[in-house]
C-alpha cells in the first residue's frame, strides 16, 4: 500500500497497451445508459513502475451525463479507499492522485486503481505494475539422460521475487558455430527448468544461458559451457537382486545389471549401494563399488530385513574426464539375513557397530589384508569367497568339534571303565 | 451426447415403441449436464475473480456492465416465454459463448500466465458451452421445434472492436462479464430444461 504523502513527480513508465483481438469491448465514447462505461478515463493507463517510486494519476470525466464533474469522485486501490488528502481537483472535470513509495504489486495481473463516482459506481480503472527488474539468473546445472537429451535447471536472481511476471528463457548454441536456439519445454523438473529433447551434438561444446525478462527490464545469466558427454546420467540399474550368502547370518549378496541404455558404453561406470534396516530411516552407503555388477554386504544383523538400492554413475563415457552424474536410486529391494544359531545376548549375534564390514579387530585386519590383495592381486572377489568358505567351514567344524567332544567325553567315561573288549 | 440417440425417425424402429422414453431420457441427460455445468461455471467465476485481485470478488463489487458483442444476459421476460422459445434462446447464447471465452482465455494467458487452473477452466468452459448447446439443439430437434439457422459470424463487428485500444482494467471487467454471462446462461438452461424434465412443471 502506498505511503500517505504526495511524492515527487511521477516516474511512471507508460507502456502502450497491447493491441489484442478483444472482440468484446464496447465502442469507446458510446456508453450505455446507467452502465457507467467510459464516462471517465484514467491516465496513465497501465503504467509500470519501480518499487518505491511515485505516481501521479488523473481521472477525467467525459461530461456524460452533461454537467458531470469531478466533484465527489474518489479513488480506490485494490478495493481500498485512498485517503482524501492524496487527491486534489485539478479542474472541474479532473481529479488528481499522488502516490508515493509504491509497494510491489499484489497480483501479477496488476494492482487495480479505480476512479469512483460519488455514489460508488466505477467510472474508470487502470492497472499498476509495480516491481523490480529481474536479476541475473545463476547456478545453471544440466544433465543428459543417456546422451539423448538435455535438461537444465537454474536459480532465479533475487530468489525470483520481482512482483511482476518474469519470463525465463533458456538459450543454447554450439560454441563455435550455429545460431542461438531457445528451449521450449519448461517446468519439467521444477519451476525453473527446461528440457531439450533432441538434435544435440556430442563431442562439441555447447554454450547455455538463461535470459530473464519482465516489464522493467531483462538480465542474462553467465554462460555455461559443456559437452553433453560430460553431463551424462542414466537410468538406475535394473534387476537388482538381493539374496543370502548360504547360511552366513551377517551377509547379503547384491547383484544388478548394467543400465541397458548405456550398457555398450559403460566401460568405467561406478556404482553406489545403500541399505538400511527395515524400520530405520538411516541409510548406509557403500561407496567403493567400481565397475562391478555385484557386491557383498557384510557385518549385517542376523535375522533382519534390509532394503537395498543401487545407483550408477556413467563417468568416463566416450573418454569424458568429468565426474559424471549419478542416476536415481533403483527401487528398494528387500531381503533378510538368516537368524543366528549362536546364543548370545538378546538372543542374536552381536552385530558389528554401524553394520560396517570392518568393525571388530579381526575383521579390520582382514579388510586391510584384502585391500592389500586387491591392489596386488586380481582375485579380491576370490579372496572374499575363500574367506566365506573358510568361515562356513569353521562354523561347521566348530559344531562337529562340539559333537565329538560330547562323544569323547562319554568315551572317556567309558574308557575309564576300561577299554572295549 | 450423440445426435443418433435423439433421432425419432428411424424407419427400422418398431412403431409400437413410443419415442417419448427416448426424448425424456435425452431431456434428463441434458438437464443433468446443465446442472453440472452450472456448478463448473460458478467455480470458474470464483477462480477468475481471485486472479484479478480486489475489488473483483469483493461483495458489492459492481463494475460497468459493458455490452458484449452478440450476447446479452437473459431478458427479464425470458421465463415467461414458451419452453421451446426459451430453449432456442439458450441454444443461441451457448453457441455465442465459446469464442468469447476463448478471447478471455487468451487475454488471461497474458495477464495471469501462471494461473494454469484458471486458463484450463476457461478452455473447458468453451468446450462445455459447445457441448451443452449441441445437446439443447438435439432436444429441440427431438421436440420437433425449429432451431435457429446458421448464425452470421461476428467477425466483422468483432474485428472492429478488436482494433480498439484495450486497457488491462477494462479487459478484466470484460472477462468478468463473459464469465458471468456463461454462468447465467447455463443456469438459465438448467432451469428451462427442468420445466421439461420428468417431474417438472411441464
């Protein structure tokens, strides 16, 4: 709402009203009886102003009906009557208004400044557009799904609040040749985004920028230069399967398939796995899953349901040196670890802290050993398999030993009675 | 609603089957459609005033009733006319509304480009007016009443008005007027069909 003091000379920027096929407007100067149409006119019509500026407007009655004067006229702005001290009669047929320190427009279609007759009927109206020019958009980020398209997102300058409708246009061109192109599919992944669906070249850089325009001016972002191959992402890995590893109560095996759209190009894809206990919201992430399509999760709680997801980063595609962009996570896949057969506190095995495979001194040392093996040998997977086989053998032989000791104990008792004849 | 359903002159029809149930069914369907569109028209009006800002939508807001090319509100004596004549006037108004609603939608697309629901409602209203008008015309045909002949396109008068300079406030007022007329005419059509529907006064 404007301050209640007359301000300096108006700085209104009169924007010519657009000529549009308004099929319905009555002929100017031929008002209907009793309709109040066009018996007065407000000037300026539909001005555009900066926040904090001033406006001087006039309402001039036509003199229809004869003898009509500006006596008794008053102003409203967005339905609120303006204080009389802001108005003054310039002459018998003209009422002036002075508004200072204007606030930003309340609605994008413009603030409604209306001139009323004494009886409250509407004589004329004008819409004020008060706002700010756009600031430079920034933080443009783009990604290509399977090298087929390009989606970009940006942040509007000044958080986008200009109080005026601001149009954002994403432009792009090949860096060294070609004309400017304009993206056409907006709001695909949020209000400030655009999708270019086709006709994109590889192995050559694009220049991309965003232009913001409103009634008060325009602004252009910095130019982002990129090669499509450097911003490739893909679909989540399909066919994620999670299964038990034999009877091992603290492990699950995760397998997946390379994303099919890029499977012929993913020479260096890396993957990430995350997993959580069924009734927890805390995910644990396994980062170091390079170009493999399987992984063993260890150090898990026995008898527990886990949800597992996998995602892929197709970095290095076609020789790109950039980091690549992670895909979305795959749909969660659930599996449960076997229940522990060993008695222990709480009825289950003591789970390693944090569920990490490396917790516990023995496992820590083993991990270090296997890490060394990985660097110096080509059989790290074989090593884990061997280790698991060894563990399973150990458990089995532990049981057998217990049984033997039981037999042996009874045998000793028998032997004490003397050797069998 | 298919015109085929409204045909009373199928030579294959069994002459012992009275056409009245078909006519009643058609009237009832059209009446239901009009009732539904009356509700939608009210929602359109609410959505429209919301996006124009105050004083639009305030109680007592009484803008100038600008005349609209080729369309006026139902006359005070409308309810006293014979039902077929009322339906003819309803049908004529419903046929005139779609291009007017289209113009309002185009203007609102400039003034309120982010008001997607409003723009969608305006687009739907044009389609719904066409559908209801066609249904009313089918009812009139089934009643054996004459329908109006082809109407002259309002292009000449419209284009003359189109060249006039149009400010934003008058455009808002005019859009309100068109949405108001749409609501008045679908409501009027519902009432007129109600006279013919089973259980109605007719």
